[in-house]
């Protein structure tokens, strides 16, 4: 999920990450609502992990922040951890 779908660089990175992960894990790209609504939607269906690409991800050359729904924690992960 890109944090801001109006920022082309975030959308590009998020789509590339989804494409990289798709062969190895069940992956869904979603930018249809605000990030809070997207998180709530994924909580409702029981998605265990989700990855969000934000400005900090771009600045630090990270792939994205991942969130563990069970623990309600978030972390940033380097490229090699996610893809």
C-alpha cells in the first residue's frame, strides 16, 4: 500500500514491491482509500502482515514499513528482508 497515492514515486515503489513479492507470498496491492481505512479493512479480514511504502521508505532506501496485525507493531525493513 502506498501511503499517498498522489505521490507517483510511492505508487511506483509499492507496485514494484508487490510484483516482487507476488511469486513467493499471497499479495494484494491496494490504494483505493486512505491508509487508515486500508489498515482497518485488512484488520477486518485478518491479514497477518501488510507493507506500506511511505516517504521515509524512499529517503532511507528501504522497501517499506511492515506491520504485524497480531502484535500491532510496525517496523521498517531493508530490501532483502521483504523481497
